[in-house]
C-alpha cells in the first residue's frame, strides 16, 4: 500500500492559490458537511478550540472524502503534541507562535524522523495505514508539510531567517496576534498592521517560501491574495454558523 500523498504540499510548493476554511467546532459531522463544500483546504484548530487527538482523528476520517485537504494546528510548538497528530494521519501542520530560526528548526525536527529530526517511530499507526504502507518510514518526511506562524512584529522582522530553515514549507501571518503585538489589539485593519501584513508577504516571497493568512472578510481576503498570499482561509465554521443563525432568528423576530 502506498504512503498517503500530500496534495496540499504539492500545490503549495507549485505556488497555486488554495482557498480554505478555519474549523474550530471540533465536530466530525460539521467536518463531513464542510468537506464537500469545495474548499481546497481546511484548518483543524487545537490551539484555540476544544480539540483533542480523538476529536481530530474523527474529523480527519470525515475529511477523507470531499475536496478539502487538512491542515492541523497543534496547541504549541511541542514535539509530543506534534508526534501524536502526525501518527493519527495529519500530514500538514501549522505550528503557532514561531519567533525565530531556532524555534522553526525545532518545529521541523519534530516532524522529521531521525536522523533528520526527532519524531518517534511507530509502524502501526493510522499515518502508515496501520502498518500496510510499508514504505511510510522512508517516505513520510517528503509528504509532511511544515507551516509556521509569524504572529508578532518581531517574527515579521525575522522572516528571512525563519524562511531559510530547511524544511519550512510556508509561513502563515496571524493578523489578530500581530495587531496585538503592535499595540492595536482587536484592530487588524489598522494602517500600521496592514502595512506589516503587506511587507510580510513580500519578505516571504523574496525568501522563496509561500505565505498564508486568515480573514473572514471577503474584501480583505482578496486584497491579501493580491499581495501574494497563496493559502488563504476566507472564513471560519464558527463565524458562518453564528452569522447564519443570527440572521435567521432576526428575520423572524421582525415579523
């Protein structure tokens, strides 16, 4: 049996635009619905959502059909958390709050088998098709995609050194945390923050890496794509549910 192929990584490295959705509901039923919506990728969040490995596993299984490729965000740049997510079949990880090259190297090492990294070995996990993908240990490193988050002004300044780390496939800019680090908490549209986001895209591109971002506002998403962001999450499952239910309830309260 073949090692599972990472089509998100292939398209990322080819520079193709990929449109995604941020998922924080922790529901395999929601995942199954979203998977057929037509998105290129989805993000399963375990940093700011009540998602644990069994929940993530159920959602990975739900997303096995449909168009969306799965990116999983660990709660932290922690080798144990990363190992558990990889073993249950996550192939693309978005590592939060990477501030410098050393932290980027630590993230990559957690995703690579020795001698290139420190990932612990099991041959019977879901990632290896429960032992049936006999070439998995030799091929996994090529299929795992490592994305790191630049979430502060300091990280934006250090993009060239972060991008230079071998094994970093893309850099994701977090507008909310970036705005907070710049003294504009809750206001990612502040002109200074927007300038930093535009500069970040240029620096990531100049370093030969691919940039990503999240915004639930269509006009902002289109602007970021124009600036060069190539994997863009254009909404959240929570936001869509909240807006739709608010609108439905309001429509009938007006009658």
